[in-house]
C-alpha cells in the first residue's frame, strides 16, 4: 500500500471564521493533519478550543472558511451538501454524546435507518446482527425512552457500524454516561473498531478513553498545541 492509499483523511491549513457580536471570531486557524487508515486519533483540549468544530469539518458536516479536506480519497471542497451527504452515508459513521436516536423509531428501526437510506434489502437482518453484537437483541423492539443511557449509546454504536464505515467520528461518546457505563461503552467502541478495521477519530474530555487511542491531537484556541 502506497502512502496516498493509506491515508483515510487529510486536512490542509483548515480555518473556520464566524461572525460574532464583536466582529469576526476565529474558531480554527491553520490546522493540518493526516490520519492513516485504521488509526485511532483522539482530539483533546479545553472547552472552546475548537475540537467539535474541527470534527464537524473533517466529517463534511460543515464547510471550512479556508483550506482543503480530503475524506476517503474524495476532496470535499468541490462537493455540494447533497454530494457530501451521500458520501457520509456510504463511508462514515457517527456517535454523539446525546445519542441522536429518533424517538419514534425502536432500536431495530434506528439501526436500520442508514441502510434503508441506501436502499439495502438486507437492512433488517444486518440491523439484528449489529444489535446482537452490542448485546441488545432482547431490546430490539424497545424505543429510546425505554432504554438506559448506556443502552441508547449501544444502539448508536450498532447504527454507526452497521453499514461498515471506513471512518467513524465520535463526539464525546461517553460524556453523558457514568464512569462504569462509559468504560463499558469505550470497551465496545474499540472492540468494534478493531473488528471492522475502521479509522476512528474522536473528541473527548475522558482521559482514559483518549489514552486508548494510538495518537492524540491537542487543540488550544483553535490551533494545534
């Protein structure tokens, strides 16, 4: 494998500037990084340092004010929102602090959703397999309000991995969980990551979770510290 094909994500001189009450506010300034396929990277730093902003840009959820991002070999710069959404559905998985499960759908239906958006005929079977992998076969017909926080995050993990993403982005995946449940979710996250050889990029304040990543990127006031 040559160097170019081993890179899962590349960012060059990324900046993000927004309008604030006192004028322009620089959230990110000159971020450059490469992430190798199957690598695990923790983005750490104090609150307000730009971690979540950077994660959203790397995932194509927002556009940078300047710079260039290449995700799984595709340059995001020239893509409109619809094209970026198609790329995310095909190649990217997400895990969020607040789970982001749809309350009107049960666990099975939440996990099926990304597959159904792609027109997969085996969506139900694959969702059941993913829920079994996270130990929730018996809860597949329960709705989010009937599940504990840890169970909801396990459903979110099943949904994130069900379509075999190349890259998983996780934003404070243990932030709403107690220490014991958070540790269990961390174990499951890294087990699934190894099993699928997925590139993992996560934002976290959880030092124990960050320590399990192969590499750390520390931000300070929008720059790499």
